[in-house]
C-alpha cells in the first residue's frame, strides 16, 4: 500500500524538464510538456494534464494499466521530481509467510524434535542397562571369588587351630608331669615339653578382598554386617600376629632361649628326640632334676601362654569368617 501511494503521488505530480525525460527533446511527440504542464509519458503516448483525471489505471506486479488497457512496465527513475519504486523483477525475492502453509512444516519439526529426544533418551537407557549388566557380572564374580577365599581361609584356620591346640595340650601336660609324683618315660616327657618350643602360623586367603578394596568393587557387595565381620576378622588377625611375634621373641631371645642354652640343644629338652652330641646327653635322673627347676616351669608356661593367645586370635578370625560367609551366601 505504501508503494502504491508513492507511485500515485508521482503520477499526479510529475514535472520534469526535457533533460529529465526519456531522452526526447522538449516539444517532440510523446515528450513531457515541461515544468508545470503536468504531462505523463505512458506506453501509449503522452498524456497531458487534462487527461490525468480520466486515468483509471491501477498498479499491480510492478505494471501500470492506463485507460486504453495498455499494460506497460513502470520504468525505474531516480530524479528530483520522482520517487518511484523499482519494478518487482529488480527487487530481491521475499518469502511471504502463510500461517496455513506453515502448519505442516511446524508439525514436521515437532516430530523430528521428538524423535531426536527419544533417540537420546534411548541411547542413555541402553548405556545404563549395559552398565547395570556389567555391574551385575562383576558382582557375581566378586561374590564367587570371596566365597572361595573365605572357605579357603576357614580351612587354613581349622588347620592352624588344630596345630595350636595340640602344642598347647602337650605343654600343659608337661607342666602337670612336673607336679606329678608318677614319673613318665624320658621320651614321653620330651615329647610333651616340645609343645612349648614349637610354633604354628596362619596366612589368610584374601586376595579377592584386597583386590576389591583396591579397585573399589567392594562396594558392590559391602553391607553393614559384612563390614562388621571383616572388621572383626582384621582385629583378630592383628591380635594373632602380635602374639606370633611375642612367641618368636620368647623362642629366640626370651625364656625358651635361656632353657635351650642351659642344656646345649633343644634335642635334649625333647628327650633326645633327635641326634645330639654325646657330651650333651643326660640321663633320666638328670632330666627329671632339670625339669623341676623353676626356670623350666616358667619358660614352658610363658611359651604356652603365647600359644593360647594365638589360638584365641584364630578363634576370633574363624567366627568372623563364618559370619562373612553367611552374608556372602545370602547375596547369591
């Protein structure tokens, strides 16, 4: 509408000299009448000021239709008395938005957006499902490995406890023999005394547990009850290892060492249980006299106490392993 009003205003007020016309000299046919004449050059010829009122033309698509139904393109002029707009074919194309025609396009964009969102969510869901499956596989393998290690540990505990119980019982019987009025054969007394001069060890099988702690996979199976059982096991293990060191000190630098140094060899204490030099051998009477010395009783009692504390640690570990196995079995 704005362009049409500008065009109409230019038509009704065109005053151009001959030098601003279409290149025709003033007064020639088809040339403008000059300033103030109010003439207009159309495709059908010049129209004077008197004929302007009779024009019934209209503007459409950059063309002008005069009263003779002659259609001609509107020329592009840029003069002091004109302000015409360029023809449509000289203007850049412009898209006209039609709301009715835009509905399918917006619907398509909406569907494409939904597809993209669903695809992203599906990808995340697949990744989460895969991670969950991998976690379940790792958890099952860890449970199986922990079960195997705990049962192996339980078997080793039983073996160490049996060894410790045997040595402690022998040493206790030797102490009773010292107080008894019934003499025992020297080889029997030596066997019993050997319980105080021997030791036993224990090594748990916890490689899977330690690996799970290092990698952080222990959280896959860790519960409060399992954590309590493992904590108790570690405490009992520490108690056991502490008294293993004490027993070693007793044997190498403590009371057991003093007894062995007094007779020259542990073989003599164990009733000539293995070959000893002839100069170190003692008779049955000499052995019974030796075994009744206070330092012998104190040395054997000292070693026996260390053994009993070691057994106490083994029992604590065994109880903790049994609890841990119950927790692991419940997870399968």
